[in-house]
C-alpha cells in the first residue's frame, strides 16, 4: 500500500465516529516529508505523524479527514484529541520516547503560537523541522541537540519583540545531520501556508 493510501485509510478510520469525510482524499504532508528525508522510512511511523498532524489541523486549521462545520467546535476539538492520541500511541508503541518528547515540544510550541496569533508559516516551519529532527534522531542524532531549537523558540516567546520562529528553524535545520536535506529546505522555502 502506498503512503497516500495508508494515510487516507488511517485518517478515514480515525474520523468515522466524528462525521463524514470530505470528497477529496487527504494528501500526506509531514509523513511525505519524513519518507522523502529517509529512503528506508517506516511508513507506519509516517502515518502516525499524519495522524498527529490531523489532530493539529482539527484544533487550529482545516481538517483533511472530516467535513465538519467550523462552528462545530466541540466535535473538532474531540476529534483532534483522538487523532493526536492515536498517532502518539503509535509512536509510543515503538518505544520511541525521544520521538514522543520531540512531538510533545512541537505541539506545545504550536499551541503557544496559536494563542499569540502568529502566522501559520511559523507552525509549518516547526512541523518541517520536527519531521526532519525525527529522521535525524532515528539516524543517531542526540535528542537534546535536536530539541534545542525548542529551548530557543520558547525563550523567544518571552522576548519583545518576539523571536522570528522561521529564522530560528532555518538556523537549527542547518545543523541537522540529514543524508539529503533538499526536501526539508524546499519545505522551509514554501510560504504558501497550506
């Protein structure tokens, strides 16, 4: 099964209790970046990343998996929690505590950025970095060195004016040890805010 088909099946299964699926099949985003950065990537892990991302989308943006009205906030939040928990459970089931920790830091930072009204491009940059950071950790990078970006970003939340998250991500991304960083760099150059 292709990554796109696996992600669509996982998102559809997780979303069934909450409402109808949209007509268009969901397109993988961060799971696709994960597999582009690691040729031998575990597609089930990539699908778990997509489940977590869908939880984020349901909380803050537009869902790819459910056709819910914007005013159906309670269902969106509950569904988002379910998607997030399913993905995180899959990561945790592999015994990958470092990945769980990195993903938790990502979600905390995105929650802050949403409360501060930051542009979604900052969230996207953190998602791209975290996805690449997971690849780097799986290749042997020290988790503390990968998560150091979040220390800097969180310190920047208290600064006046606030730190430029995208600039901090670009700087930290240059220090990640990746076989081919081109997919990450393309993602960081993308300003479309999909």
